[in-house]
């Protein structure tokens, strides 16, 4: 079992030291919990791959504490600086050319690195105390549902790690948006995430390239090696629907769970679940992974779930649901 630690000054100081000497720590961010190691320490980062059973060709995101720290690990360009100043700290990851200080294992041999500055206050305090960046993928066993509480991290990786920093439930509940900025003239979204693409486009005053709304956009899979068609998946088979009709809820077999976007007007029985009171996308995203875990543990034989509207956060929610349903 891992120790779940509260973010006291003393604990943060100890965790910094533990990380400096090559330890792994479960950490909160505003998107999902991460599994962190000193990004300058190749051996420590190798332990992340081992603990998660993650394939070595799936690169890790590095977490830094400020725009200025970009220079520590990558070659930034004016567009990256501008977007960092606008959206950091926050749920936006850039892909930029890496500096030699970042070991190849972190980037899965790529010459670019994913970099982000999280807005989670306690995690920020930890990163700011470290004079090294923290490589941290989501803290789930490979391909399983991402964790949004310290208890989720304990459930999935508790036997493999010693410490988890408790920062409460994650505010956004889906991972950061990943933006490829290697070519300034052609910014491109590689993963839909907690920062809606529309907000980046509004800032830039133009539209940018985005992944297709499918779990198997091969052009993106090639650019972001972790975007596999099957991911975020409960063990219980999940079927995704454009919508779920009232008539279907009325005849739902007891071994099937229905997962609706919003609370139904009428009570529909114990196997009908919902992600929000009234369909608000931020609430749906915040509850998504925790609800999928709950249904996965409840002994159902099947889950049917409803797609969100294809806009704003809905794109990230549907991306996760599509991959969760992939068989
Ligand atoms: O919100 C988040 O981004 C969370 C928290 C913990 O920060 N992290 C996260 O990491 O989602 P992870 O490892 O689950 O997903 C990272 C994905 C990789 O699978 C890969 O597709 C992409 O980011 N990625 C990372 N570095 C890359 C690079 N250099 N080039 C292209 N894609 C990269
Ligand atoms: Mg992940």
C-alpha cells in the first residue's frame, strides 16, 4: 500500500527529496493524477514505464513551474511563449524540440518533448521546489481508466509506489489538450483535452488542425504515439450511442448500466446513472472517469453510454468515451 500524504510544507520538502533521489510519486494535477519522476533521471523515469506497464514507445509529458523554465528542457518559439503566457498555468501541453538534458527514455526516442505547467496549487508548489522538471504520465495502469483522486491511484498502482500526494478530486477530470508547436506556422492539436480547441483558435484568430472525431485517426497516432484506439477502458464492455431513448431505459436489463449525460426527469431505477445534473460539460468531464470506475466495479455485464455534443469540452469527453468503448 502507498502512503497518501497531505500537502504540508514538510511533506512537500520530503517528496522533493524523494524525487531527487529517483523515487516515484503519485501527484495531483487539475486534469488527472500523474505518476511523477525526476525528468533528468533516466533510471527513475524507467520505473514509471515499469509501474504502469507502459510501452517504451509512448512518451511522457514533463511538468515545469513557469514559462521561464521552458528553456530548461526545450527550444521554445515565440508562438509557444505567447500561448504559455495566455494559458499557463493550465491544462495545455506543448510539443516542442527537446534539449539534450532530457533523456531519450522520457520522449520515447523522439527529438521533441511534451511540456506543461499545471495549475493545481499543491502540485505547483511541489514542482516549484524541485530544480528539475517532473516527467509524469497519468497514474493509471496502461490503457485503464485515468485516476482523478488519490484513492484511484492507490487502487491501480498502490502496490508499486510508496507515496501519493493528496490534492483532492481533479477539477477538470480529463487530460490536458496537446498542441504540436514544432512548426510555428502549423500548430496542430494532437489530443483533445481540458482546454477547448476553440479557445486556442480564438486566441490565434484562426482555425488549427485537429484530430478526426474517431478513436483511430492514424495521422495523429503517428505524431502522438500514445493515442491508441483502445485506452481509458473499463473491463466491462462499453457501447457508445449517439443518444439513449427513454424507451430503451424502460426496458433496460438489470445487468446493463446506462450512463446518461444528464439526470433523467423521472426515476429510472438503480442501473441508470448520470454524469451531471443538467448536462453541463465541465461537470460531465469532472465526473467521467470516476463514474466509469464505479460502474466497472459494480458487476455489470455491459455499460451503454451517451455521446456528448461535439463542441468545446464535448470533444475531449467523446474522445475518451470512444477509446473506452473500442474493442
Ligand atoms: O493532463 C495531462 O496531460 C496528464 C497530467 C498527469 O499532466 N498527463 C497525461 O500524460 O495525460 P499521458 O502520458 O497519459 O499522455 C501523454 C501523451 C502520450 O501518450 C503521447 O501521445 C503524447 O502525450 N506525447 C507526449 N510527448 C510527446 C511528444 N514528444 N510528441 C508527441 N506526443 C507526445
Ligand atoms: Mg494517460
